[in-house]
């Protein structure tokens, strides 16, 4: 969440998170799936991102899921492209989105699998976590940060599709929330991650937990619709 963290530090943090996702996939699916749902469902009620249709293998959500992995907005366009932010960020100021401060974090499209997870996040924590867990059967790609962590002399990256596909989806969800004017240091994301790291252990241990508080906290953090006159 903090952009000023040194790249070398961020690389190690990301690598450590990948290792956790590889070693504890069931726990990680609840943490990432639950947090993703918290963030997606905290978007305004009229946000089109909350009305998406998606497919991930045989899992589907929404009225019109695509025939292949991925997600579609209500108007039929892809969810995982920068164009899905035009309604909150306006028109980019540069053709090269990586040079636009507003679009830089989402200048590279999501993979179809991450795109699908983003949409499943709007269907509640259980469905979201199941979808994240389903990525274990997917082949995976690595990011530039992964490649940096895998330089000579560093241990080979572990196989962790939950990290590869889940983290980008969570990042886009957080940025969507931020596109409504929420501060970059928005405490909801950190709070949600903390809560789900605890809840995941309770769920896997078949212990009682604050399930009734999930909707209560989401409602408390839900954003108001954007003023149509903003642009």
C-alpha cells in the first residue's frame, strides 16, 4: 500500500507472501477471497463492478458469464482493462497510461483469471474464497516483481497460483475504491486483511468467529455514489 517502500524491500515482501500462499493455500484463499469481497462490496450500490458476470472454469456468477474465463461489465465490455475506470477517473491525460498518475497502477490489463476473481469478489466472501481456491488448478504466470525476486542466488519461486491471480485482483479492487477519492492509506484494506487473517484460522479450525460482523463492517465502509457532475 505504501509506494515509497524500497523496491528491494517490496520484492522480498512479495516473495514472502507468495511463499505463504504456496505453503498454506486454504488459509490464503480465505484471506485473499474474504478481503477481496470486503473491498468489492464496499463500493457504491450503483457501481457497475458489483453487477458483473464472470466465469472461472465451471464456476460462474452473474446473468451473462462469458464462455471462457474472465468477467464482463453489465454493458458487455471486459472488466479487467483500464477502460473500466473511465467512469470514475475520466479520460486519461496520456496515451501511454503508465505515464498518467491516475491510470499508472492499472495500465496493464488483468489476466482473465484475475479478472474473474475480481467479479467473484462482489458475490460475497464464501463464493469469493471458493473462486480464489479454484485457481490452484490453473497454470500461472509471474510478474516483474517475481522475476526480480528470482535473480541468481535467490531461491526459485514456489508455485502459488493463489498469489499470482489473487493479489492482482485485490490490487485492482483497492484501486477501484481509491478512484472514488478514498485516501491511498485507506484503513479498510488493512483492517480487512487483518480480520481475515484471523478469521481464516478460525474457519479452518472449525471454531466460532464473528461471521455476523462481515456485513456490518462492509456496510459501515460502503462508499456513497459518485456525483454525476464530477466530469
